[in-house]
């Protein structure tokens, strides 16, 4: 039973990380109908920035709490800046192009960013500093749920609540929902759609950066390639929940995280990634609109 | 265009990029030795680089906006390559020159050069295969390399276990890949374009992961070695001769592929693909079976990839799963996009440029993938039709202007 609970919590942890990334996919897709292939790379850059900042600060002898806060802020700031810039360079000029053009551009951007980090930094796996200490109160259940897992779950829940608040009640959130429903109509009622799209990219990237920071401290090592797999898995989660739907992305991520965790725990860890891809292929074949998504009919 | 305002914007842009790239480009930490290297010189490179790129982009935009009107008329006659190809005497001359170069290439240059050229020609064929799927039928296939892997492993495994030769397996490998194409295509081809891209990507990764992890079947990451090279009418050739022989085989493959793809383009099927790419609903209304037409495109592309997979295994005599990563698919896609989607001559040029350039500019080879990514973005933004765009067959009739 302990093993089951351990797998359950490890699945929840995975799922929350996927959720943080999947939200970026789903929000961007909801607004401009683009699969932002470079989103995984944003998350990787978030992890790298926090790694660099945290290591520099720890070498210069800063206290742990300051390191965590500054590294977190740096990751969010830089990832959002990257998200913003990528949208301006690679997607904005293609807003009225055929469907495949922005997708190819996004794939190019993803390859570009991977190799940019590879060339500027290194291809080796880098050890990520321990940012989250073992809490003493977690001692009795530490063999089932680690302190890092707890932090990830708590942070994810806090971030989700904040995001829900932003989308439901703030002006920019309302503008985002309006743009997602009908872009032309949103323009007509005086919403600056370009700003809304930029804001969506910034929010999505900030969430991915938080995910990057958390998973890097959970796994303990990073390299330039982590974004690819994480991106695909988060995309799977977003599609599973119904792309474009925010609660769907969270639900899909948790399901994917639990599936992976139980499958690797009870079946085989060699095929860890195969399960995610199989799930993706199966969903797209049998229910392309996802669990909470709306099936849209093509209009002529 | 070189106003003060532009200058200010350029400076701001380069400042923004300096900020953006600061942590990754400037700071380099060694977490084990606990040292920090501040590479301040990179700030200067970044600043100057982005400043120049900004003005280059502005210049291109400026020229595009102020281009004289007859541009549209020039587009129709096509680029210089098309003009040569349309003129019969020039075309014969061009073909003769290319054929002479192709025939004498391995005798003049070293076997290393021949090997490189063979690889480039393989990418030409792969590019043309993917061109059927992406360029003509408009289906973005990101798992093309999976079919390549199927071909390569079909040959390697059958050669290893049953000692079957290259020529026996060549069609088998192609058909096997086409079979996988149908198996995958049947359920997923009804999906919309971008979903299809992700599913094919997932499929490509599944194939690679299975090859990597199913040790008893595929020998896992260590791969299969000592695969026999193609034999010449039952005669085993030495290494040197074999390289030349493989080269000529590839030349023949390229010629056959160009011929078939060219014929396909003008066939009923090819026109159906192009129509599907342009507008699915209108196309269905015209009575074209959408699923069947797509499936044929998908499996034909896979067939070509499978054949090239067999060729690849026979050429390198060694296969392992790391040859079939997503990046390989991305390279082939970059070839098609750079050359011009749907354009045969463009794809050939694209493959030769992208494969030969990093080979001969060794200093730049580490920037290869960076450039591939950049090319995909830049081509989509600035020249979505590719270097040598496909000219649409158009029928025009000169309207006589009424005199008044």
C-alpha cells in the first residue's frame, strides 16, 4: 500500500508540473489557435536561468531563502521576456498565413532555442542546486512524500488559484477570454488584441518558468534538451483535457502524471515516455476534442 | 529609412536582446568547481549583431514595401532556374552539364567526397519523399524519420538473421514502411493539420523508443553492425569500389525519384493532392475521396523513406536508434521548406545546400542545427514559398485592350 501511495504522490507531482506547462499551451491555443511548439523551450530556459542565477548566488554566499526568491523571480522575468520576444519574431508576422506556416516557424524556433542554449552553455547534464530543504515536519512521511513534492503541490495550487483569479476577475483576463471567443468581435469592442496576445504569452511563459524551476529542483539536473520531452508531454496533457480549456489542462495533466507514474511503477520504467505518446495518439484518434473540450464543427 | 527614429528603435532592440540573452550568453557557471565566468565580450557581440540584424530586416521590409508593381508579373515566369528549364535548348544543356558532373564526380574527387555526396543525394530523395506529403498534399509529417528507421531496421534485421541481400530487401523495406504509413495514417489522417503534426511526431518517438528499449528485437542502443553492402550482380565489392557503386546507385535513385515525382505532380492524383492542400472542403465537394487521397500521399512518402532507410543501412553498414531522432525529421523538413514546398527543383537545391554546406564549412558545423532552426523561422516569415518556388500551371489568355 505504501508503494501505491508513493506512486500516487509522485504522479500528482509530475501532473502538477505538466499542468504548469500545459496551461501555457492551452492559453495560447485558445487565443490564436497555434500549437506553440517552442513552449517547452521556454520552460527549459526558465530552468536554465534559475540554475545560473541560483548557482552564482550560492557561490557568492547568499542565504538560501534569498537564492530561492531571486532565482524564481529571474526565471519568471526572463522566461516571460523570451515568450514575448518569440511571439513578436516568429508568430506575429504569420498571423494571417496558412495554418501550417506558424507551426513550422514554431518548430524552427524550438530547434533554434535548444541549440542556442547548447552553444552558449553546454550539452552536459548540470547538477541543479538543492533549493528546497528537507522540512523537519515531513520527517515521518518522508519515504512516501518528499519535501520537494510537497512544495511543488503547494506552489502549483497557489499558482492555479492566482491564475483563475486573473482570468476571471481582472481586466486583462476578461480581455483574454473575449479574444479567445471571437478575435474580430473583441477588436470591435475596443480590445487591443495584440496586447492581449502578448500578455497571454507572458503569463504562459511565467507559468512554464515556475514549472522549470520546480522540476529542476525535483529531478536535480538539467540540460538543453529537457524542454522537448516536457513540451510534448504537456501538450499531450493539454489535448487530453481538451485544448483551449484551462480546467481541462489541469485535469489532463493530473491524469497523465498518474498514468505515467503507475505505468512506470507497475509495468516497466523503460517505456516511460512511450506511455505518454501512446496516450496522445489514442486520444487524438478516439476523442480529438479532449475530455472537457468542445467539439467544433468546421464552418464553410 | 535611416532616420533618427529608426536608429533609436534599433538601439532599443539591441538593448532588449542584450538583456534577454544576458544570463545564458554571458554567465557561465561551473557548479562542481564552483566558479563563475563572466563573458562580457559576448554582450558586445550580441549588441552589434542584433543591431545589424535589425537593420537588415528593416531594409528587407523597406524594399518589399517599395518594390515596383511589375513584381507580380515576374513571379509568374518564375526564377532563373525555371526560365532555363522552360527553354528546351538551355534545358538540354543544363541536364548534360549536371549529368557529366554526376558521372565523373567519383573519379575526380576522393572517396570521402563521394561519400559526402552520396549522403547529400540520400537527403535529396528523402526531401522529395517528404515533399509529396508536406509540399503537395499539405500534411505536416514530423515523424518522417520513423519510416526511414523502419526501412533501415527491416534490412538490418533480415540481413542479420536470414542473410538476405540488399536487392531482395529494397522493395520489402519500402513496402514495410508504406505499411506502417497506412497503419498510422488510417486513423490519424482525419485529424486537422496541426494535430496530425503532433501525432506523427509522437509516432516517430514511439518507434525510436521501442528500438532503443526492446533489446531482444533490435539490439537496443548498441545497434546492429556488419550489415552487408549492396552487391553488384552477386559480386562482393571492396570498400573503395563499394563507395563508388553506392554513389552511382544513389544517382540512379535520384533520377528515378525525380521522374516519378514529376509525373505524379501532373497526374490526376497529384492534382488531387494540391487541391486538398488548398481547400479540403471544396475538394470533397468536387468528389475527391479525401481519406484515400491523403492515405496514398502518406504511404508513398513513407515508401520513399523506407527505401532510403534500406540504402542508409547498406551504406553505413551500421544502424542504431540514435540515427533516427526527431532532429533528423526536422532536417528533412528544413530541406523541403528551404527549397520551396511542392517544388522539385527547390527541394534538390535545398538538400544540397543544407547537407553539403556544413560538410565543407567545418567551422560552422557546430552552428548547423542553430541555422536549421533559424532557416525554418526566417523562411516562414520572409519567403514562405521557398528559395525556388513551385510555379503553378496557369492558363492565361491575352486580353486585347479596346482602343480608345
